[in-house]
C-alpha cells in the first residue's frame, strides 16, 4: 500500500451534499445568473435587463386570474388523424409533450375572475410542441369562446406558437377559419375579445386569431410575425431594420395597441374589462 493510500484513509469522509440542478437560471438576453426562486417570484422576468422569459399555462393562469379559477376540460379530438410519422410517430411526440407539460394539448382554458371581474382565459403553452396549432388547439379555442358566451364574460387569449402543427397537415390549417368564425360568435354576443401576444407568436396563429382582438396587447420584446426574418430577407433581398418583428416595432407601426410589462398585465386586463364590459364591472 502506497503512502498516498495511507493518507487518503486517514482523511475523514464527508458525504457529498445533494444540490438541486435547478437552483439557478441563466437569462438568455444578458447572461445574468438568477436564483430560480427569485426568477419565479419576479414572474420570470430578469431583474437585471427586464427580459420576459417564457411562461407555461399553469403559471400564467396563476399570475392572471384570482384564486379559485376553474380549468375547462380539454375537448375530445382524434390524437393522430393522419397517422403521421417522421423520425418518430406523432402519437409518441404527443405522449412526450403531455408528460413534459402535464397538459392534454397546447391550449388550456380557465373560467374565473381578474380583480373580481369575470373572464375566460386561454393560454397557449410553447412548451407543448412549440404551442403549435392543431385540431385540439382549434377545438379548445372554440370551447373557450363558447364558455365566455355562456358566462357572459370576455375571452382573453395569451398566444405563444410556432404556427400550425405540421403533423396534422391541412387539418391544422382549417383551424384558422374555424377560430375566426368562433370570434364572430363572441362578437355577435356583444362580448370583448382581448389578445395578449407573448414570445413567440408566429405563423398561422398570427395569421388568424392572434391578430383579430378588439384590443391587441403584447409583452415587451415578444417576437411576433408570420414568416421568419431570414425568409423575408431572402424574398425581398433587403436587410430588415433593427428590432423588426418585435413587440415595440409593431407598436410603433400600428399593429399593437399596447406593450405591457408582465407585472402590469393583470391590472391592465382588469381595466380593459371594465371599459369593454362596463355592466360586468358595475356588477
């Protein structure tokens, strides 16, 4: 036995402490390291640079709605209508996304109140296959609209999507006119439709229900557009301006009504409900 082994044996053993891997998070904008707990308490907004991180459906509903809200059941739709397969089965991709997010699909609805004012809120979760729009999302959107009509309340949608879901082909594109018709049902009932665009809102979602709100809001820095920036540049053969397709650029060019920091969204939505549905505010 060498002298090194003798020394090693005499050193008291200190058990390795179990340290969680998720104590810190790194801001993708400025690179600051932030305590995960502090990050969540700050509504997942970087305290150093103000970058608004992405938020899942459950956390978003907790941030916006008063306690005691009720989740609407996900509509029953065929899981894999085209029996699609690329590098793996679409049905397997759905299983993975459901295990990751604990949601049935990318759009979740809840009925409740915002500062005491009735509202139905839908949230797209980018963590579920990029928030992509398929038959289930279209069905959930229509269900949310009809719940709002039933409760005589505004429908508020938080969009976050990479566009239509390619694994459902033409069926995903059919959700664009379907959701547009549902919005008309809400308007016929005399109820407000409010859109809050979050990062990112792109593709067929932007080309349909994301741009049809009575009031169009967005979070700071949110990417909003139809086609990607590189595709546009290659098509028009010009360099696009700085900040193109960001919320602030769209506000300056008349495509948004407001850019609202996350900490102010709840109060702003309550104020809008009071303006657009004054009978609810009075009640």
